[in-house]
C-alpha cells in the first residue's frame, strides 16, 4: 500500500514536470501576450520594451523556464501581473481554491446522495415508472450544457422567485471570520450559524448546476451495476440463506455494485473541475474558475501556471484516493 | 392433463411415517401463451427425514428449476409455479416471502454448482458464514464468528480462524465449496439441497466433497436432495433416485434396484455412460445418442422416443404414464415407459455394447 502511494506520487511528480514544460511553452505561444494585454491602447514601443525587460520576457524561453522552475521548487510562483497585480500567484490560488473545492464537494455530495439510491430503486423496478422517468431525466442531465442549466437555475430561483442568492459566496457585510477560506467550514468552526446558513444558501444553485452531469453518470452506472449484480450467483446464495432484504441490499448487492461507481466518480473529477469554471462564471463565485478566466484575458502567466498546475495536482491526488478506496472495497485489488 | 394420474399413482410414505418433504405435481412454466415453456411438469417425490434422494438427468431436464422452486428462489417474474411442496407439514408455496425467508437457511438450505461465483467476492468468509447464524440464531457478531471458525474446521478447512478474514479468491475451488457447505449447514437444517455441488471441481476434489457431504448428513441426520447428471455420484450417496427427462420423472427406484435393473432405456443409457477404470480420463461422456433438442413434446408421446433404441410404435402415439413397476424388481418402483428394458445393459458382453456410438 505505502509503496504504491509513494510510486504514484513519484509518477505524479514526473507528470507535473512534463505538464509544466508544456504549459509554459503553450501559454507563451498564445497570440497577444502579456504586454499588449497590460498596456492596451496606451502602449508606446518604449513603454512596451521597458515592461518586457522588467518581466524578463526578452530572455529565451528555456531561460525563462529555468528561472520559473528554480523559484517554483522553492514555493515561489511569481507575482501576478493581472488583476491581482502585486499579489503572489500562489496566494491567488490559496484564497480561491477552497471555493472551488467547496463547490465541487457539494456538487458531488448532491449527485451521490440522489443518484445512488435512485439507481438502486430504478434497477429493482426495471421498466417501471420510476426507472423510465429517471433514465430520461439522467439523459437530459448529461445533454444540457452546465452553463445553460446554471443560467436557468439562477433565473428561476434567484431572479424570478428570489428564493436564493444569485451570485457570490457570501452576503456582503455579513459577520464572518475566515480561517481556511472554506466558508461553510469556517462558519461551523467559529459557530457563526448565520454565516454558515448564508454560505450554504450561496452554494445551493451553483452546486446543483454542477452536479447535473455527475448525477446523471453515477445514476446510470449504479443502475447498470445493480442490474448486473442482482443476477449474480452470490446474491442467490444470500437469498438461499434467508437473509433479510436489508442485508442482501447493503452487504451483497450494493457493496459490489459500488465498485464501478467509485471508478466513475474518480474519472468525473476532471469534468467536475472543468464544469466548475463555467458554473463559477455564471454565479460570480470567487473560485479558481473565475480567476482562470480573468487570467487568460490578461495573460497573467504566473497565476495561470499556478492554477493549472494545482488543478492537475488535485486531479492526481483525488485519483490516487479513488484507487485507494477501490482497494479498500474490493479485496481482489492489490496495490 | 394426462399426467395428472401421477398423483394417484404415487405411493406415499415409502419407508412409512410422515415424509419431511413431499412434492406433488410441481409444475414450473416460463413465459406464457404460445411461447410458454414447461421446464418442470407434474413432478412428485418424497424425502424422508435423514434420507438422501437423487435427482438425476441431463442438462436442461429441470433439476435446478425443481430445486429453486422448492426453495422459492426462482425469479420473481416470468414464471408460474403450481402444485404443492409440503415441508414438515407446511405448504411452502403458500407461505409469504417473509415466512419463507425465516425458513431458508434455517430449516432448508442449498448449495450450488459453482463455488466461486456463489460466494460474495468482497465480503470476508467469516462474515459470510456468521451472517446465517446472526440471522437465524440471533447470535452477536463475536460468538457467530467463533462458531463460524468451528464450522469451517468441521468441513475440513485448515487454519479456520485465519480463514475468517480471508476472501473467496484466496481459497481453492474445493475449499470454497467446503465453505459453502459450512454456511448451508450452519443452522443444522433438516433438508439440504445440493445442486451439482461437484461439477465445477477436479475429479479428486469431487470425491472428497462427496465424502464430506455424506459424512455430514449422516452425522446430523439431515435429509439431502442430491442433484446431478452423473449416476456415478448417486451410486455412493443416494438411498433413492428419481430420473428426470424433459421436466418429468421417467423412473424412480431405490439405488440398488436401479443399478441392478434399470428399466427406462434412458436410465440404461445413463448407467452405461458412467466412466469405468478401463476407459481413458476426461472423455466427454454422451449418455445417450442425440440430445434434448431431438425431444418431441410430451403431449404427442414419449419425449425420449426419438433418441430411444427400444422405441416401438406406441411411443409416438400415446404419452406414457408414471405407474408402479413390477414389484419383484424392487419396492415402490415407478416407471414411465411403454417398452422397458428387460435386462441390465451392463450385463451384456462389452463387445456388443453400443452405447454412445
Ligand atoms: N429463468 C428462466 N427462464 C426461462 N427458462 C428457464 C429459466 N431457467 C431455466 N429455464 C429452462 O428450464 C429448463 C430446465 O432448466 P434447469 O436449469 O432446471 O436444467 P438443469 O437440469 O438444472 O440442467 P443443468 O444440468 O444444465 O444445470 C431449461 O430448458 C432452461 O432453459
Ligand atoms: Mg442446473
């Protein structure tokens, strides 16, 4: 187990290194570039040259990359030259990242809570109303673009009916202490119940929008897995033992049916981060998605680099966790 | 409807006393209307307490469906079951799901053909044994695990306490079947149904498992229904044998009587196909020429007629009934044949033997 984790982390390190090279080269090959983005219309050739020298952009790209790498291993990812001008790029990440994690976590939570039981009952009553209804619903769930769903939810629940806040992570001016920047967690830790409730209300709509695809995918996988597992000989053995419906469901059907579900949740993490970028934009939710979008507009290389690298790291770590979870529920898997 | 006669013809209480299990006119039909298929057709037999009864026949003759119908483990939809299955005086077919659940695993238990797929791959062995005890004996987990180790020991699994935490894939095929036997016998059921328990195992392991089963049912007085396509398995184990063909019983006799004087040509073919030491190993045995695909429907005569060497004209005209056979050939024999064998085919000189050619 430990050897497996160490090996995977080493692989991750290599992957991150390769990614950093590609990313560095790719960002600098984008048309436009930081100077014209920063100076805009007012730029004169002289001021542009001055800025380029200041940012070290005149050096050859390999030299620039080496400089970046040297600092990066010391935890210095440079300073933002976009809207967060002057802030260390890493700070932009640490301040905004909890928002994205919080959003993704709630989205996955919503998806799993509804999709797994629904998948089970749909499979048990295959061809029934509930089954047919949820299959159609889940098809719609995958087909509707996330940002469209986000706009619809926002329009209905926030703008039209005013039930939930339309944007942001927290009502401006509310009394809230920030420790970890996970707002719900912070409020619970400081027992600021109003702030917790407020943060939760801000999360509902974006998390709901973001959960649509994982919900649909998990539902379909659960349903298919339960249908398969129900026909297995060991379920017949369990019935031959006279076990209660509850034991058969929990221990003999679900424990086996969840194995493919865990895999699919791991694979969904990438799609989730991508979906978060879109959702955050619609709901002005201050996460990395929003920072990425602005970063691209202003060619804020340091911020973009840190955000993309970190997103990749998270992806790797989550998949490692999924593999470990896999080994925990399936004893046949050896790590 | 001609088969209804089987009920009246059936001698009840062969050994005297109340049978533990009494199956009467058990009929299982899959599908309905024109596509309906009767897999088990008015099957009747008794099992006395502690007795071992064989259910023998080729693949597809309805052995598993019969046993699943008794256990009520058939799929909940797509089939119709009729007849009666009385177990210790109760008609199992009229019990509710919950009542049946209380009896399965406690009063009647079952083991299956493929030990690997019959065990849950992600649940430790100890839990899979202990859960029966927890369910039916109200035991807590710790004592149930302890008892599970004793049970594993009893079925011949070495180092049982360590095995409790292991998973099915860590055991050999024979060990897995032993574990399944331990689960089935955990609550000392009065009836055990074994559906081809050795088919998926090596020949040497087969013998061990059969010996184990024999020992266990004898020690505990458990009645056993032994399902097999191999009369060789029956020879060492069963008191009484029912031969099934095309969903119907075609012959029933005590073991010795059956082996001494098979009467149905199908039984004769099965007997002739038991591997003998003089033959090479691993030969795929064809009990009788042809296959079940050649069957004609029972309504039109004898389903076996197209494959039968003793066929006479009437065989395709009139459905044979299951009726008492000549008493001097054995007590309580039943036979469904228009032209039964008059001598044991194995008594012939080997040179004239033509089975399976
Ligand atoms: N769920 C089902 N739906 C439709 N037909 C079925 C079903 N289960 C069994 N049958 C049919 O019933 C017949 C008897 O099947 P059964 O499984 O009892 O055979 P068997 O004697 O146990 O054979 P084997 O030696 O292969 O296990 C077969 O023709 C089979 O195709
Ligand atoms: Mg079978």
